[in-house]
């Protein structure tokens, strides 16, 4: 049985299907008439669930689009290239618009499950002082922030994921953070992780449905639709933040 690497990974919902999905989750659609705060529409303005930050966030303040290179050693993390684009919207008083000037941070493990600038004896790594696979970008006039990275590896107890945090100024002059995680289609992860350097980890990757955070914190709404791009993959992730 042949596999089409250029095919879309994941499911694209029709408007009717998406309406049913959002309705079941407690969301609704805009119709052009005023709607209460907290509702969203199908399209670029999509509300997503927050998830926990996890133990490996380090506020490095590395303003860069390509996060593969460790600035301390100049070594580039090995792995399948991934072009990840966020399209961030602000949802306020029933209206949706691009969120301009927000800082989008991402961080994730390398192909062998190691996080930079962290030490974890249980996982068997000490990467203190390193800064690979971390960085932030500020959203442009279209609300977009783009990163070049690698497809993440895995480590014990978690499905394959990328952490992200969106920080933005509030109308009252303060700051607000939104933190969550991104996931991948299990079939695609199997395909990628069968190759070097990922294959060094052997078997044992946790599928999405067996990950407690994925299962209990609406991870199904955070799975990337990933397409083939050259020798790697690309994904566009739409997210709307509900503002006062």
C-alpha cells in the first residue's frame, strides 16, 4: 500500500462539520451581527484551548525566526525541517482582527527528546547553557509569526508536541499571556521518527490519545494540519485570543 507524502495530514472540516464541532465544545459562529464576547467564527479567527506550560520554559528572549541553531555553539539541531506559521487574531466584543505586535514564543525538544538550557536527570540530559530550539517572533500587520525549526522528537510520558506562549499588551496598559501546546498526527510522527536521527530513540513514543495533557485539555483542537514542503513539512496554525 503506497503512501502519499504530499497529502494533507489530518482532517479539514466543512463549515457544517466545523459548526457541529464548535457547538459541541461550547463555541459558535459569527453571522455579521453583534455577538457576545467569547464567540468565534470558522476561518482565521479560531479559539483554542490553553494548556499547561510544562517544566521546560526558559525566557531566553531570543528574537529569531530560525530556531534550529544554538547561538552558544553555532551547532544546528539535526532533524526534518518544519516551517511553522502562527496567524494570531484578537476576538473582542464579537469582532475579530489580526493581533499585531504580540510576541509568540515556541520551545520544544530536539530529535532525541532533549530541551536546551535544562537539566532533567530522569530523562538523562543536561543541556544547561544551550539555546537550541527556542525563540520568539513578533506578529506582523497580518498577525503572523513564522518559525523555521525541526519536527520534534519524543520523550517518555508525552506525545510529540511543541510548546507556545503568546504575550501581548492589554488595553488597560498591562500584559497578558496565553500558553498552550501543538500536536501532530500520529501517523506522520511514526513516519518521521522511523528515520535518522529520530530512530535512535527506538520505540516507546506515546500516541496522542494516551497523553494525559492531550486527552484532558482538548488536545484534539491543537493538532496541526501539516503538509509536505520540500524535504520537510509546513503548518499554518490559526488562533484567536479572547480579549475584553
